[in-house]
């Protein structure tokens, strides 16, 4: 195994450990020493990849946000109708959140805390640009309510995180039929 491959394995272990600790104990109860221990690296190794805890959390956030957006916009075609485009993106997001639960939970924590710095948060928003563009087109075509993208996200995308949490707690099982129903409710919440 090359030095580059070993380095990448260590960085990935640190990312996984950060996600795991943040999800189970929160940001403040995830010190660098615990992250290093869980990743099975020396505490000093973290500083080869990240400047400090803020840098670590911001970079993990951006790594996960990149994976999320790549999945969300997989096979999305800007030439389809606004409704069909939204359905594709929404269902991709739902699948990501149900398959990549740890990453989805981490993003949800990041969305609900000021721990992520503003520049990283703004960079993360850029990853959603195709969805924002689709909503803007939908508004221009008179198909989508003329409200803030935050409102559109809150009523159409964010409920998927709630459903994921209910499934994780064993309170609700999301079947393909439930996903179709949830999509229809999401679309109905933003369409005119």
C-alpha cells in the first residue's frame, strides 16, 4: 500500500470517527482525543489533515455535503419539467437519507447548530444550486410558491429527516409506498 493510500485511509477514518462521535454525543462532546482514539490514530495525526477542531468539523461537513449533493443530483436532467425534476431530486435525497443514515444525521446536526462556520455553510449551499435553480424556474413558470428557498426546503425536503429519524427509532417503517406518499405531500406543499 502506498503512502498516499495509507494517508487517505487515515483521513477517512478520522472523518468516520467525527461523524460517529458527533451523531452519538454532539459536537461539544467529541474532543479531538476521542476522535483520534476512535479512528485508531495518534492524536497528533489529526493535525496532519486538519488545523483544529473547527477545521475538522467544517471539512467533514463539506465532504458529506458533497457526497449528499452528488447523490441528490444523480441522473437529474435540467431539461425535464419542474415537477419531474423535483421528483427526481426529492427521491434521490430520500434514498440518500435512508441509505446513508450516519451522514444524513450528521448533516441534520450541522443544519441545526451554529458550529459550522459561515464560509463553510455558504460553500455547502452552493452544492444545492441545481435545486435552487429548479425552484427559481418553477417560480417563474408560476408552478412553485413565490417564497424563500428556506421555506421551500423546510416544507419539502426537511421532513425527510424527520421520517428518517422515526425509522431509526423503530417507530415507523418507510416503504416505497410511503416514500411516494411523502413525495406527493412535499410537492403539494410547494406547488401553487
